[in-house]
């Protein structure tokens, strides 16, 4: 956690307060839902060309674009891309023409030049990819949520201990949003005292469900709403309240309005108690109305939720 | 509950949306904390002079002023006031010179003209006063929280069954605040769909603790923060989500920053599940910074809480 935080902050803090978050025009281009929202920032390289070579493997979630934007803006050299679906690779190469399509994941893992592999696999497969990446002696940067089971977390910890590699997570709602980065900076400066409670809101818009892949609606694969979206909120709480550990004291989830997708949880909330005494509540849902082009936890506070049936 | 709601709404709804809440100048006059905040509205009598005679008994909390403002603006005739403390009576008579100081509570209870007694006693004594009022054949209008124990609730229910009188509560944060009344009106009109979750925030400012009476800091008397402040939030949830019953699924309280007042809970939160499927989280606290002249749950959403030590 600490290493990841330091790495992320060193990557981001030169942009404060000018901002690394999505530009307004980028937001307008959002393709109906937040799945393809990929913030672009001003390039501010912290390494020279060719000095930090990366590859993208597994393009199942559109977050891979934001991840590669951030990394290349920081100076990373994007050498490879691989996904078993040639259509996804083709689309990716339009955004990142500098990358070469690899013939297999193995080809990338065997390239000694590659220092980091970033991926946005189906959530339940993210850990397995990370284990392979670390076994190949490379660091791993995955879309959130990074795990769907406790067994996966333990496997990743064990692998980190054995290989010394990093398993890092793209918690975009904090590390790729201007206001969230700025809030962390204010806290660090002591400008607002010691936070004792964070209430996090993660309203999301489902948009057209048919535009989303099947795995998005299968709980075993996406991990449930508290894992899928709530992991953002929990990470923010831990960071802002400087908590190293916390216990989930209570949680509840529901499917209020999506009977066609019985495994989709469209509402969830939880209360946490941190080891250091901080507390958190968060609420996440899929009830952002159509037409409101926002996503994430900081923009939609007093939304009144509408039942769709 | 239903009778109370109807009565309150008939009292208030002619004022929508012009507003019954506190005027800005009134807010500026707030005496350091919310305890003495007494909203004034435009008089809109619904009864003729002398038709609905009331009395004020027990002036322990400043809310009694807002209660009497609302009642007299609606046409009630304020005939009597009684409190064992002559200073409190003197101050009250300055605001309501039309009232006569009674020699005892008994004198008021025996007056057949009096139809309703309103009171803002020490919280733990509110029920006992209500039982005496109803025994005297009058309706009761108490400051919130209306009870501090489950036994008191049962006693009041039993008395209501026996006497047919009303035990009504001044939930000022909803019934005496423009935005809150308007929100209820919007929901009633179907303007925002069916609410499935209410998140309520009740940040409060402690101000100068020495300006508050001792009972304010004794848990047996004020009932704890979830009772004292949280009763507002729960009432709002029940009303806005049209829930007749709900279960408290989880709650936690703490004293983070007031070691001199060990029985003061300066932080609390709870999660509720309604019988009809609605859900609520609320957070209440005494961390509104000095100098911010707001109170209540709707104005202070992303406050960052400051530890005072």
C-alpha cells in the first residue's frame, strides 16, 4: 500500500492543483456510461523515452485507456498490447498507435524490457493475471477492483513476498480526479484538521445495459457492488483518514429495479470502523438518471433515486 | 403518527413554497448556537382568535420559541406560560407578552379552555409531562426528542389509547425548514420518483459549552446523540420514504474531542432498513466549526470535521 501510494503520488503531485482529472471536453465524449471514460492530462514526463517500458494486457474494461493515458503522460513507453479479442486490440491501437500488438500474453511476459504490465481484465481474473506478471519479474498495475475473493488477496500477498514485485491498483476516483487529489493534499497540509469520518457516495449510471459485456452482470465475475464500486470508497477512506486497517461493521445490498439482471446489485452501503478510530459510511448504486454525464462519488450528493419500474 | 402528520401538514402547506423556515435575518440573530434558533414565518391563521387556546409549560430548551411562533402564526391563542424558573418565564414573556404567567403547571392543566400544551422540558422528562397533559384531557406538543427510553414510548402509547389525546413532536428540521417541507412536497407530487434511500446529516455546533445547561451533557437526561439529534433524521427517513416502521441495523457513537464532557457523544451514525424496503444512513455530530451559522442536516454536506484537540 505504502509503495503504491508513493508511486501514485509522485506520478500525480506535480499536477496539483492544475489538475490531472478529465477535461470537460473529454467528459462530453463519454460513450453513454462511465465504462469508457478515460481522463487525459497534460504530459509531464518523470522518466525519459524508453526508460520505463510498459505493456497493456486484457482490455475487458475501458479503464485501460485512462490507465495508459496516465502512464504515458508520465513518460512511460507503451511497447505492447495484447488481448485475445482482435477487435479490442484494434480499437486500442487507434488510441495508442505507438504500441505493437503482441501474439500472446507470453510474448509480453518474456520481454525483459517490459517493467510493468497494466491490465483491465474481467474482475475475477485480475489476480491470476497479476500472479503471472509478478512471476515474470514485472510489476502489475490493475484496474479496480483488484480482487473478488479473500483467497485472491492472500495469493497476491504471498506472491509479493516471494517476488518483491508490486501489485498496484488504478483507484481512478481518487488518483485520477482533480478534486480528490486536492482533498488529499489539503489533508496532508493540515488545512482541515484530522478527518474522523468519510462518507462516500458512488452513484453510477447503468446506461444501456446491452452495451455492457455479460460478465458485468455476473456476480462471481464482477464481485458484487461493494467490491466493484465500493472498493473505491474504502480506499479513499483509508487514505484520507490515514487508516492502515479497518473492519466492515455492517453492510447491505439490494436489487431494487433490475429484475432482468438478477445478479446485479444496484444498491449497496456499508459502515466501517478504522483501527485508528476513523469511521466511514459509503453508499454505491446504479441509479444515476439518464442524461446526467457524471460518475463517481463527489458530484451527485443529494441525488434522489428513482425506481425504474 | 398519521394524525400528527396531517395536522402538521395542514398547518404548513399553505406556506409552500413561500416558506415557513427561518428568515436570513433570524439566522443572523442566532445566539451562538442552534439552541435558541426560533424561525419566524408569515402569520397565516387557520383558526379565529380565541378558538384554539394553548399554553407553554417547561422552557428548558429554546425550541419552545420556535414552537410557539409556529402555533401562534397559525392562529393559536397563547394564554399561559409556566416554568419553575422565573427568569425563563420573564424571558419568554418578552417574546410573547400576550401570555399570562401561571402559578403552577396544575393551574394550566385545570383550565378547560386550554386545548394544547406545548413544552420543551429536559428530554428525559418530556414523556412524564405529556402523560400529565393527556390525563388532563389536552393534546401535547413536545420538542424533540420526545422520549429517552422505550418504556416512555410504551407509556405514551398506552395513554393515547386510553385518553384519545395526541402526543405530537416538533421535528423542526423537517416541519420548520423550507427546503425540507419542499422536498416532501416534491415527493408527494411524484416529481422525483420513489425514494429508496435517505442519507441524513445532522452537523451541530457546540458553541460555548458553558452556555448550555448541565442536563445537556448528562446522557440519562438528553438520551444520547442518536436520540437527541438522530431522532430528526429517522423521522425524515420515515416521512420521505413513506415507511411506517424500520429497524436499526447498526449504529455507533463516540466522544472524539470532548474529554471534559465524558457523557457527551460528539459523533454518531446509524443504518436503518425500512419495513417497505427503504434504507437510511445518518450521521450526526457536534463538530460544526465556530463561525459557521448553520445548523441542521441539509446545509453542511461535505464538512470536514476538525478534531478540537
